[in-house]
């Protein structure tokens, strides 16, 4: 990852539905051009996250998907 994120959210060990709710609230409170790093996603949760966030509200900076490891992504709020 080239730049340090302004916010970070870790899904590892979390109840996914509650964590998604907290994450969308955090994203809503962020200012434009701030970044968010999300750690520990599985493919289903990643899909749910992209469904919850309006596609015009963020830019995907980085998506790190490695086999047998949780997904990490980095978003910038527009």
C-alpha cells in the first residue's frame, strides 16, 4: 500500500452484519478524499460491502486478494 489510510477497519473475528453496519457508518462520517483500509474480508463480505456503498461515493485504490488469506482493500471517499 503506497499511502497510510486515515481510517482502518478490521473484520477478523467480527460479526459480519454488525461490522458492515459500523463500517458504513464510519464511511458516511468520513470527509471527501479521506481513505479507509478494510482488513479481513472474505469474498461474500466484500461483495456485500460494495453493494452497500454507492459506487459513485468511493474510489478503489487497492484490492489485495491472495489465496488462503483474508482480503484487504483500500478506498478513498469521493
